C-alpha cells in the first residue's frame, strides 16, 4: 500500500509497544520519518530498532525520545526534536495512555487527575504545539487514539472512560479550529485489543479475573463474546486506520471519531 507518506515527519507517542509501536512501524514501512516517544528508554530503544528494520527499504528515518507526555514541558521538547531531526512536523499521533480495573468507589482524586493529565492535557499541549508548525508547512494530520470507552463508558475504570470522552470532545474542538488552515484532526476509538495492556502479566485480563474469579484466558474469552465479530482486535488492525487518517488519502476527513472495535459500541457515533 502506498499512503503517500514518504518523507513525512511524524511523531507517535506511547510508541514503545502496543498500538503505538504498530503505528510507528507501519508509518516506517510507508517511508515516513518517525519520532517515537515513550517514558521508558530501554523498551523505546527496542521499538526504534524494530522500526528501523521495518523501514529499511523505504527510506524511513527513525529517532526516539524518552519523555513523559504529562510533563507540561514535554510537548515543546517533542515537537522541537521532530523539527530538528526531520525539518518540521507533518503528523502527530497522540497514543500514550493506560488504564487498570478500578471500581468507581475506589477511585481517588489523584487517579482522576492522572487520567485527565494523560488523556486530555497531554494531547492538548502537543496539538497546541504542533498545529501552528503544520500550518507553516502547508498542511498536517493529527490523530488522537481514544477508546470505545469514550463512547460507551464503563464502570471498570470510570476515570479512564470519562477522560476518553473528553479526549473525543477535545479532538472535535481542535478539528473545527484547525481544519480551515489545513490541519485535519481526527480520533480513533479502539475496542478491546490484544495488546500487552490486555494480555500482559497483571494487566486487564488478570485484573478482571481477580475481580470476578476464573482465569485471565476466561476473562479474554468473555470480552470477546461481547464483541460482535467474536474476538479482540489486533494492534495492526488499529494501526492501519490510524495511518490512513495520517495520509493524504483522508483529505476530506476532519472531526471524526472512527470506531475500530469490531462492532463493540452498539450505535452509530
């Protein structure tokens, strides 16, 4: 597939694994130059090596920056690094995020605040930093990786659901503000995906099993039965939609929130 992304200057946050790494890897196969951003240096180094291999025949260039996107200073550092290494910024994928199983009555103020910083303030700061530079280059693409939980809130972690809803609203606000200047902002809303967030040790499947009894495998199977297509999604299935929205092929898409959830959210939104 040629998405016409060759030599585009891209930033992907939360890029050391899961959907972020799958997206960065796919952009590299398309010949884009990609700055991978994540908190932990060692996994980030491995992800960057993987992306270099994926883009070896496409002319892609890869860089990585260890940064916590919830740090108010991180947005400037990230966008400036992309500018210095690749000459500007054309694409921003706000993917950094995490969650855990937490009953509503157990959520503390600090947890609500942490999810707000991660899902709203971090992408807001990055968009605010990147969009004017994209205008200077003539156009740009921003994709915020939200969640089906933002469309269909759940009680397993209300703070995550509520702030993902806010992230969708934020995406629409920025889309309306920047589309007239050539910067197209969209969101994707993945459903349950077989990433380490779900399947890793101590993560969502094991947390659900501990809460309700049974095994992690049974928890995954129970979730799969709630998805009309009958399974969890894959990282690559989300990444291809993100990459499409990053590309010139999506030149008439702005302010959309694409569900990539196997039909999990049972209404058109």
